[in-house]
């Protein structure tokens, strides 16, 4: 890491699925997880990467090398975010920090959260929950909303499909909920992996027994294969390349199961 800077691979404007209102999402590069269904495979490495994009111009095929990942200062990021202030104000939107895993760059993230608070920007932290308790306490206290991923309840299967244990993640979720943090849980619905009955039953049992009522809202995220081209460009193995996409209607039975817990459940976003 370069002192005083953070590694960002994208700043995406007019986002409507990363928190309330119209938002600008800052994507941090680097992630300690290696989820089989990751839709941002270019976010995993904690260093800039070169890829080759295939283009067509006037019927001619062209290959163009691109570098993904840029070292930016807090002031440089805030200059980008200030450009969208009017959209935040008119839509009750704000800024979302995603990735990769933004907690991997905790100091940079904390400084950005503080700078946003000074400017009155609503902030959302989109996290896998895989971080030390100290880091989670620090950064979550600076964010207005936390989008927290809940993936797989069996620890060995969690290791298989994400590369890490789920124990730290579940512990951080319990801490944030008990501390009264504004949370939205997000469950990626991956056919044959996260939607199997054993996982859903275990998830429901955890929510009912380990988190005190009222439970936070929950979003079910249907699997999609839009990242196929990214896996090719960045020469990363796509272990789910033949998995079919899901549509919202596929998730209605799961939605009802979580609603029966008394949870507010949405599909997508």
C-alpha cells in the first residue's frame, strides 16, 4: 500500500442498488475472499492489474491493454464525489463503499467516511464482514448503513466456496446487530451452493436464535453470469461458468421462508 492513498478500481455513478436513493459507489481493490460467484473478479488482487479488452472498430478487431486499479488520495476521491452532491440531496442518496472488500483498506476507508460525514453525505459500507472486531467497530461507527453479506452457514463449505472461515463474519454480524447498527443483510442466491435446504435452514436458525428481534431487513440477490467476460479478460478461473442465471421469480419461495421469520425481504438490490 502507498501511504496516504487507497487502491480504487472504479467509481460508478447513479447507482440505485447499493443503498437508498441515487448513489455513487467507490469500489476498493483487494479482497480476502475468493467467492466462486464473485461478479467483480478484477477486485480480488491488492495491486493494479493489466487486462486485454477485445474491441471492434469499423469491422476491425482491436486488442487494447487496460490497467485496472488506481492509487487515489482521500481528496481525489472526495473531488469525484462532490460532483454528484445534487443527486444525493434530491434523492436522499449518498456514497457507498464497496469492493472487493473495503475493510481491507481500513485506514483509507475510515478517512473517506469521516470526510463524507463532514460534508453531510449519507454513507453505506458494503462488506463481507471479514475483518477484525476492532476494524469493524471503528469503520461501522462512521457509516450510516451497513450492507452485510450472509453466504454459507456450514464453516467447511464456507471455506470451500469463499476461501475463508465464516466464524469472524458471524461474530461481527452479531456484534453489529446487538450494537443497534443500521443493517441490511444480503444473501447471494447461488444454485446448488447457497440455496440448498441445509444452508437456508441453518441461516434461518441462526437469525432466529442468535440475533435478537427485531431482525434487520434482508435482500436476496439472484445469481447472474454477467462477469463471464471479466473472468476471461483477467485470466481468472470461472468455476461457475455453466451455471444458469436466476430470475426474481425463482426466489419467491425463499422470500416467503424469511418473511415467515418476520423479516422485511426484497429481491435484488
